[in-house]
């Protein structure tokens, strides 16, 4: 077993026992021939920029999808689960002709991209009504990091419902990292992790109040829209996995049987050097790029999602009055795997299979990836408290500094009196985020990435740029942000998107 050193543990947030215990929980099962016949490729089309322009039509609509052998009616972009993969380079122009054919208003958020939060770019205050068209157009900054990013809806009050319906796609920025010889030689695969709940007719199940409070989890977990697909690589070769947690609330604690991950990026941003780990924790919205060495005996190895306890609400969770594991005893009203979700506390779940087919010359790992400099000392320190409680306006709500977010999709964009935080362009601030609630909360800021400085007063020794950070219950995390390049109004929020829709969000005005 490869042990995590202290900085790896802090950085990745992996909890609990190591992967050598997996065999005690779940015996290595025979992989079905049907799984092995499934393609490892992302079945959605790829749109790449050409001559400095990425241009495409994108339509949001309900579509029939083959989901694990059943016909399901999911929310899609261009009829695909996951959505089309978009690829561009720093300096490219992006032009998306968007059509909303949903029954609800919607919009687009470009998660992790360093682009303006206003106008036709990453403007989450836009409201595109059913039947309407809108042209998104923006330039990718020259200083945009190459990496794995993504797009999804962000109209407050409907975010969780629409993402849980299937609306998510990768946005890849190609750059210097892709040209590092060892990375360029690796076989590249994209893994979009999503979960769904559908009824016997294939329709999306509606969430009950308590499942929203917990954060909804589905009973069908897919990788690229498939259940347990297979990925092949030659023994001795390198596999590059770009992994996106596109689930609304589910945490993924990943391990690959008998293998290490060599992590090279988090949230689309390269690390200084590869970090060897045996487990990888991805909260909703997070991404990770890892390398896998094909240095074991030829065979089949499962990518497993290990149990993780992200907390529960009051007496209805934990070991409370319902006497079990989480909401309604952890088994839910849907017989153990329904809309309430298992909260991933029971057994490892096989998500995909890596299959060795032949032998090639062993490929080395890269030694140097990036040079991450520390930010200067902040001009301001702000403090935020994450919790839940009662609000006269909405009842039970999730709160930041004791207040729920007051805007929703039925109202106009928030006015000046709803601005919770105002900062100055081109300044550096520290934000100290304390979770006094009973559940873990991943905290996400739009437009600008940040560095984690400390957890519970202990310095974070591994330099990294991120856009989402896990703040566990009872924990205080300090982050440092440089508000650079773009002024305008945007948001910060919990990325358990039911919690965001229920109030755990704040407006952020970046003043020029």
C-alpha cells in the first residue's frame, strides 16, 4: 500500500481506509463481456476551435437516452449525455448559438474559465426563457491555464434540477501542459461522472424535500453516459484520465485496483509535479487529471467509488431517530437506491474498468509540470460561516453568514441591495471559510481561481490553483484570491447545488 504523506492527505481530502481494504469489502467480480464491449470513448461529439474560433450551435432540450439498457428522458445539450466536448486554446474566440427548448428558463456557466462575468460571457444572471435563443461570445484570455473545465446551467433556483437532469459538458483548454512529452505520449480519456434517478417510465424522479436538504443522489451512476464502461491501454503504457464530477451532490472517492494515481492537475490547473496517491476525492464540480501507469499484470482492474460520509441533516441523519445511515436510514424511500440516495456510505461501487490488452515499452512520468508562485499578502481578510437554519422568507435554508441568498429564477437579476461582498479589481484577499453545520460543503468561486493557505490553522504546503475547495463540517479553510482582469458581478456558493438553490450563495461585485 502506498501511504499518503501529510500534504497529500490535506490536498486531496481522502478519508478513511486505504485501497488495500477494498478486497475485504467487495470481492473482485467477473467483468461482464457486455461491459468490455462498451467503447471507452466519450460518445458525445467534439467541437474544436479552428483558426482562432470555436463556434457551434447548442440546444438544451429533453431527449430520449439509452441509460443502462433502459430508455430515459433526460435533459441534454444537443441530445447527448454527456454534452458535446468543447476544445479551444488561450486567445481563441468562443461563439455559442444557444437555444433553450426546455420547459424552464436556463442559462450557461463556464465553470473554471477565467472570462468576464458580464454581458455574453460567464453571466449567471442571464435568464433565457423557453423557446428563446441567445448568442454567447467571449475571448479566452491569453493567461488562461490549460486544463479541464466544464459548462452547465446556473439559473438560481433551477441549477440542481437541471444539472441532475443531465445538462453538463466538458470544456477543454489546450496549452503547454499538453505538449509535455510524457503527457503527450499518454493515451487520453475523458470521464464525466453523473448520477440519475428515473421511474419505471424512464422519467426523471422529482425530489422530495428531505432529499433536497441532503443533496439529491441518483441510483444510476454513469461514466460518459454508460454504466461500467471499459478503458483499454497497453501494459507498460500511460493512461491520462481527465475526470469531472458533474453530479449535483455526490462525492466520488476514487481508487483503481492495485494501481496508484499520479495526479498532475486539480480543477484544471497543473501542479508543480506529479503527486502519487491511492485515493482521489472529488466533490461536486471538481476535476482532476491523473496518469495511470500500466505496470501490472495484464488483466482487468476496476475503478471504484469508495464509501464517503459527507454528513446529514439533524435527527434524520447519522445514527439518529431513523436508526440508520443518513436520510430515512440511508436506504431512502425508493428501496435503498432511490432519490434519497445512499450518500455513498455502504459499499464500493464499480464505475469503470481498465483493461490491459498488450505490452509496449514502459513510458516515464513527467518530472516538472508548472511553477506555481505564492500570492502576495492580502489587503483584506474576510470571514464566511456556512450553516443552515430557518428563514422567514423560504423556511429551512442553507446560509452564508446567517443569511440565505435572496434572488431566484422567478425574479429579475439581484439588485445592488442584495450584494453581499464587494472587492476591488487587481487586489489580493484572504477568505476564511468556517463550516459550523452538520454536512461537508464544497465552496466554489466564479471567474478567479484561488490558493488554499491553511486548514484549521495548519499551513497547506502543496501549491495549487483551484476554483472549488471542500470545507468539512467543523473545519476552517483559508483561501487567497487575486481578483484580476475582469470587473463585474458574479457569485460564490456551495457546489452541492441543492444547497446553493436553497440559499448557500452570495453575490460578489468586483469593482474596477
